C-alpha cells in the first residue's frame, strides 16, 4: 500500500512539473516572437462594442480589493472624449485608484476596435500620486512613439489557447494574455455571472505578477481579477451610469 501511495505522489509531482514546464514554454514562445502589427486607420471603426469588452460613455465600473495596505477602490469611467493615436480615434477610459479613500493612481487609457472586432490598446497616460502630488509617470506609453506598438486587449473571436500581446514598449510595457476558459461561473458583490471568459495575464517584466481575469457578457468588462500567486481578489461592486 505504501509503495502504491508513494508512486501516486510521485506521479502527481511529475504531472505538476510537466504542467509548469508547459506554461513556461507557452510564455516563452509568445515572448520570442517578432512583434510588428500593421496598423491602418482605415481598418478601424468608431466606438467599441466587442461583446466581452464594450465601452459606454458615461458608465463607471467600481471595483474593490483588500490589500496589505488597506482597502483599494478602482473607478473605471468611459469618457465622452476621444484621442487620436497613430491616426486612429481612440476612446478614453479614465482609471482612478484610491487606497483607503486617498487617490494614488490616475490613468487615461486609449482603446479602439478594428473592423474584425478586435479591441486594441494604444497606450496610457499614467500618474502615481502621493499626498496629492504626482510623483511618477511610470507605465505611461503611446503607440507610435519611441517604437511603442499597440496590442490587443480583447480578441474578436477568442478561443481557448489563444495568446496575444496587450501592449509593447520593450522594457516598459510588455503585458500578454492567454484565453484559458469560456464558461466560468463567477460570484462577486455585484452579482453572479455565468459563461465568463477567463484569461491569464502576465508580463516578463515583473515576476509572479500573473492574474486571472474573468470577463462577463452581461457587463462587457472584467468582473473579477485574481492574483495567481497572491490570491488577491479585485471584485466588481457597482456600475453607475450618467
């Protein structure tokens, strides 16, 4: 009996090792690929209406998370304004992060959708704030400047196993994503959501920063983020419309 039990344990350890190697190999393959998307303004439409990632001017998504530093609240608002990047009219999404009710991050993100339905991420203007003062613009980038290139934040027709770059400025912005599942059930303070799309996001620039994200067809947005290694949850708690 002990011998069989030992064999079972060894099998589980070996299988786990193989899974980790497979994940690592997948990450390496996309990391090593030459990335040079061809962007033509004529290929883009006005607005963003991808079923997993749609933007409605005036809508604010509110998220909360419990961290070691306290309670974090994130307010994500789609503005009525637009910004032209690489000749493409992008919608602006305003992200504000509050820690214990104090503003610590203020970011403008720029998105546009191509005619196939892919939603592209064209950059961000990010400010880190302490005691009401801007102390850093780390993480800011704009497609077309300093060899920065746009990435895809949501595919038109995602399938399990799909991998994609979400942004690209070498050494500064290298987030990537992979579709893991298409039929996840998620429960957060705002409600219960069926048939969610699950992705794993990561960057080679920051070790152990991987996140699972769950996108709902009901909201056209992320309803839950979970740190793969930390277990920290960022949950949708409310949606407000102008």
